[in-house]
């Protein structure tokens, strides 16, 4: 997500200048990653907190 939000969006512009690629071509893979990797992970860890708390529980026991 950080690759398209304001704090690090310049990475997309810098990458497009370095590789002579349009930002549109770079944005499509980024959005695919967000929709198929980041968003499902966010939803799973939000609604199934045991997934997010698995490692901390191991360290406490």
C-alpha cells in the first residue's frame, strides 16, 4: 500500500523516470498486488485475530 500513498508515491515517479516507463504501466502491477495480496491479508488478520497473534502467543508461552 505504501507504494501508492502520498509518503512514498514518489517511488513510482522515480521508478518510471529511471526505467522510461509510464506511471500507468507501473501502477497496474502495484494495484494487482494490493488487491490480491495486501487486502486479503488485511481482511484475514482483522477478522481472525488468531492469525496475527500466533507468533506473540508462541513467545509468551
